[in-house]
């Protein structure tokens, strides 16, 4: 006799399946935004300790001959090394580190955001562009770099203002408007009492243009160059990081210098010499000529090149330390 039982196949329930078959793939743990912010800030502070004297020379060269017709100004600072010797001779060895503490605070805000928020912004933008989370897209990278840089510029703007004014001040040579502050805290109080909260953010519009332009190319060039270097079988390490950082520094300097000149002048001004960055641009070019936008280019390159190299090489280590502290798998 045939078996009358129903032999219809019934698939096993989820509860009956082995545990390993029901587990969904787990996304690898990512470094937190705070961890990236702190890692970026610490790396930037290490770099600015080395490059602040060069930044000082760049600032004074950019202000030198401000709104004076070409050929009518006797130059106090004619180059990077001559400028350093002049400052040490007349202001002492500590004179070349004017504004360093303000630079520390600014770097923490700027690069903490620029580096710490770069990857989170990419992770937001990639899906919006229909890309995989870890995809490398030049347009997305540029937008993420510019966006994170602009947020950093806004956060650090009051400290860049203080740094610029402290660096422009000289007890010997008057270069640009002169403002003497005893400390960062004294500077912030003085500006706030005289101009209110808006005074602390004088020139932030120029900072947004300058930092957005520089940030839009810094990290994209760095990561793109690292990818190119990989094709030459150079092992991951200092040589690869140095090459990528050097290329990034050159690109940033070319794009950023005109905006950097405008920002320096906007921050350092007293009164309302310039209404906005565009007004500053028109006055500078019409009176001093278009090459005025590249005043201080060599010190800027000499600063931003080493600064970018040192910061990004430090960043490789600080990011590694931050991942170890948070228990994030290392790449």
C-alpha cells in the first residue's frame, strides 16, 4: 500500500537554522567623529610648531606695501631667510613664534573639522550620489573636503584673527595695521569689547573662500597621489606619505594663495578699509597689480609644503593611535 502521509517539503524555520546561517554581515567598526577630530587637531599642532615662523614671515610679506602703488614701498622683508634673520635680530628668538598659541587653537578647530569630518561627509555624500560607501569619487571628495574645511574655518576664525594680528605686530617695523595683544585671552576680550561678537568673526567670509578652496584640493590630491604611488609597488610608509603630502601641499598653495592674501588683510585691518573679500580683491589688484595676490607665495609654499607633509604624516600615526584607543580595526 502506498503511504498516505503528505510528503510536501516544509523549509526549516529561521529558529531551526544554525546560528551562523542567520547572522547578517556586520559592518566593520569605524573611527568616531570625535576620534577623527582629535587625531586631526593633534597632528596639526605638531606641524604648526615647526612651521609657525614661516607663517609669520608670510603674513608680514602679504601686508607689506598694502594698498601702496607699485615701486613706492621699501621692503623690510625680501625673502624667507632674510625675514627670519631680521626678526631674530630685532625681536629676539621668541619673536619668530609670535601667535603660536593662537595658531594651536586655530589648528585644532580647523584641522579637527577638516580631517575629522572629511570621512563622515564622504559617507553621507556617496550614497546620495548612488555610490558605495567606500567609493572614491573626485567630485564627492572635493565637496567633502571643501565642506569640512569651511566648517573648520568658521570654528577657528576668531583665533586666526588673533594669530594674524599678533604676527603682524612688530615693535620695530610697522607692517600693516599694528595691534598689540598681551595674550590670546586679552586679544579676544579686547576685540569683543570694541566690536562685539561680530568683531570676532571679522573676515570669516574671506576665511570660508580661502579654506574652502584649499580644503577642496588638499585631501583629494593626497589620497589620489597615494593611489598612484601604489602602482609603483612602494610599500606603505613614510616615503609614500611624503610623496602624497608634497603633491598635496603644492596644489593647495597654488589654489589658496590669492585667497590667503585677501584673508590676511581682512583680518588685520582696523576700521573698514575693506567691506568684504571682493572689495579687498578689487582694491588690491587695481592699486598693486594682480601679482599682489601672490605676495608671500614662496614663504607660503615653504610653510604649507612642510606643514602639509608633517601634518599628514603625523595624521597617519594619530589616526592609528585613535583607532587603537577605540578598538577600531587597523587598515
